[in-house]
C-alpha cells in the first residue's frame, strides 16, 4: 500500500515539476490552432486540449492565450489572457 501511494505521489510531483506555462496566439477555433510565442509553427489540433472553463469565442481569435505544456506532449489551453 505504501509503495503504491509513494509511486502515485512521485508521478504527481513529476508532472507538476515538468509542466511549464507558455503563451501563444489563438489562430482559429475550428480547427483549433495556436501559435506559441516561442515556436513559430502552429500547434496541431491533436496537440491541444481545452480547459472546460476556457469558453473560447470567435472574437477571441487573434488574442493571447495561456497554455500548460504537459508530460504527454500535449498542451492544455487555459484561456485568453486579459
């Protein structure tokens, strides 16, 4: 039991330490496309997941967005930066 809890805790800490916040520009909603500030190549739709509460609207296209880069090579789109 203790080894399982220790393993889960280790994975959770690793995920937090290896997760980085980044910014990008929302290029389109359908298909979902974002160009990161640090990388000129737009992310593909399969590389992005959207936080449920992000509530992106058509008028948000062209605005700056905040993302989290995760261990599984995907980005979690948090929403528009105010």
